[in-house]
C-alpha cells in the first residue's frame, strides 16, 4: 500500500483528538475509581457506622457498585483502543481496516477515531459473535 491515506496535518488532527479523548476517559476512570473502587460498601452508601442496613439498600448499593465497575471496565477498554490507534498513527497504518485492509472512511474515523474496522467488517464481526 504505497499511497498515503492521510496528510501529516490530518494525522496530527486525529492524534490530537485521540489524546483529548484519552484525557477525558482517564478522568472518568479516575473519578469512578475514587468514588467506588476505593470505598467500602458502607462509605459508598453514606453510612458512617458499621451497623447493617436494610437489605434493599444493600442490594441497590451492590447494583450501583457493579454498574460502576462495568463502566470502569468499559473505560479501561476504550483506553486500550485509543492507545492502539495512537500506535497505528506512529506506525503509519492508521485508518486501515484490520480485517479487509481497506481504508476506513474518514467520516467513520471522525466519529470514532479509535475504530479498528470499517463498518462492513464491524457488522460481520458482530454477527459472528
């Protein structure tokens, strides 16, 4: 693939977009970590004593904690995808679908700069799961 997909200026724009997104995701992840992962269930519920509280409250707190952990996991995955996209910029293969090796449309990259697959391959991949 001898032809360049992007001008340096375009790659710089994507790099900036990815770095800004990375910072936002890291802030969200840090906030979730501080709020949920580092607190005991009593602290998370606003309880200062160690006395047990209502079962429904415990179930709700457990649900909220699980939800927050799922969000943190999702944020962590997004960070990995952003890092992967930044490496691809450095390696010179940013914007190439990892399945079909065809260029990913710029419109898709503008919406999701860390995307690995073109829309068609993404649909194929999802239908196989």
